[in-house]
C-alpha cells in the first residue's frame, strides 16, 4: 500500500468521523464499524485513534486486525500508540503484517519494536521478505538508506524503448514511483534517468542510452535525511535514487517520505527552540513524562532567573537611590530576549533551508548586528523619551534607559545569530541554542549592562 503524508483532519469532517467511531463502538455494531473502517483511509483512522481512550482503541483495533488494512494502519500511527496496540499480538501475526506492507514501512515497524520481539518476527518471515527488510535495517533510520524503498523501476541502457515499455507494463504494479525509470549498466550501476512520459514520446527502436538524461541527481545510503529533503525540494523531483559506494542503485526515496521528514525535523526544531525537548510525540506522553521532559530545559531559565536576581540584589543600594530604575528592568530584559529569539529563529531556519552560507558567517552576523543597532536605536529612543518625561525628577534617566535598550538589543541580535552558527560549525544541532539558553543569557547580560550604565551616568 502506498504511503501518504499523514494529515490532521480538521473541522466537522474529523469530528463527525470520530463521533461515528465512538457511537458504533459503544453500540457494539461491529459490522457497521468494519464497513466504516474499510471506507476510511488508514491515515484518517490513525487520526481518529489519537483521540480515542485506551479501551476504545483496543476494541476498534481488534476489528481492524481482522482486515488486510492493518499493516497500512499501523504504519500511519504515532509510535507510542502503535507500540501499545501490538504488544498483545503474536510474533507470527506481526510477521504476516510486515510481509504484506512495503519493505520500507516494514523496516520502520521493526525498528520501532523492542529488539527481542523484532528478532522473533524476523525469524518467522519468509527468507526473501526477511532479507529485503534486513537490507534496509542495516542503515540508520534517519539516512537515505533507512528511508528508501527497494521497489523501484530499473532498466538496462541497452534495452530499446519498445522493450522498456513492455517491462514497465509487466512490473510497474509492484514498484513505487514509476514516473521515473532509472537506467543502469553493468552491475546495476546508475547511468541515467528517463521519465515515463519521455519514454512514450520516442520511437520503439531507439535504445534507452540515447534518450536518457545522464546527469541524474542521486544521494548515497548514508546521506542524512535532512540533506535528502533538501535535494528533493531543491530540484523539484518526486523521487531521488539512492546509490551505494560502487554507485549501484539500491533504492529510491519518494516525496511522500520526505514530507514526513520535513514535518518531523521542523517539529523537533520548534520543540527545542521552545525548550520542550525534541520528542515529537510529547503531547501523547503522560503528565509526569511530559513534565520530566521539559524540566531540564526550564532549569536553564531558572538558573538565569536566579543569576538575574543576584545581579539586581547586588545593585540594591543604587535601586534605593533611584527607585524608578526598577520600573524599566522588565522591558530591557524583554526586548533583548525577544530580538535574540527572532535572530536565532531566522538563522536556524536559514541553515535548515540552505539559505545561510556557512562560509560567510561574519557577513550573516554583522547583518543581524546592524538590524539590532537599528531596532535598538529606535526603541531605545522611544523608551528614553518616555522615561525623560515620565520621570523628569531623575536627570539622565531617559539616557540610561535608552542606551540600555540599545545595548541589550544590539547584543541580543549578535549573540542570537552567532551561537547557532558556531554550534552548526561545530556540528552540533543549532536548535538547542535558542529558547532558554540564548534568551536567559541575554536577560542576564541585559540587566547587568543596564545597572552598569545607570551607575556610570547617574553617579550612583
């Protein structure tokens, strides 16, 4: 079964389907529920499952398990829900399911299962099916080798157009993405590609080597999934061939798999940037597990708050002299933290989409610094004027506040840009730099700078 992008049902369509599943389950209307399941796409049934309670999931899954849709359904589920459902299934039944779905989906299922259960299942599979799945399992799941499907259409370059069309007619049903026909020579070495449309436009006697495009775009088995996604989006292709060290084509990665990768990577980045870990299924975790996942990241904010408190306390004498200084602490810290988050987010997305040239780091940093200078000057001026007229009894307070906001925003834009770029250069995930880490550092530096400027200009 061809895998499609998992989507979220929205509005009345999803709620009506969910209510119907629940109502039929409460009534014990197994026959009607079975009809509904067969009419509903597995991805939509998986969406419904996300909103059912454990008892409802078990009852409905017992019905799905009696159909030939069970394999496609399991491959669409969130991993945590899938693991709960299959724990009561026998290894023999799981082996049958994995045999009936595409090898790449079967490898993903085995990868998610406990190792001892996965070993039992593999032993019960037919030799040919087992070898096909194990071939995929040898690769890291987040590389092209782990994503690829071995069911692709490859044709020898010596074939004529007529012979190639016959082979496509004979074998296309069991292959993925036959819009592209990969041309090989020798020991299945990749030599070119031709589209199905182009194949049909040439006379039947012409050999494939004369009509193929020899400049075929490919990736290797160990190419990271983010780079594969970049290649497919960069060149607007529906699939990309995967080759090994000898340039032998061993599979293809299709655009539907890449859609999942893009969603997963973006979700991980957003979660890390917000300081909520990187577990994409955090909403499905229990309250305790959810809290434990987020606690370490919040600890950085807590430490930052304590340090800011220590800094403010150390300037207690100055605060007593000019109480108005306390009124502007939140805005100085807030403006710095906000622009730092903006800069980090822009840079991280730029890195992910290839729009940031890692060989011109200083150019990127100085550009964001100039943005920080402009915005810092504007908002520093506004706040300085407000402080000047609002607290006219304190000379130079407007200048102190204005310079502090200018300093905080300029520094924040520079640091917010630099840290992700430096981490990327060190081959560390840049997303971990944002959220609590950058904003907390800017809060501390901002409030420290604020009091130092105040002490110098107000003669405290």
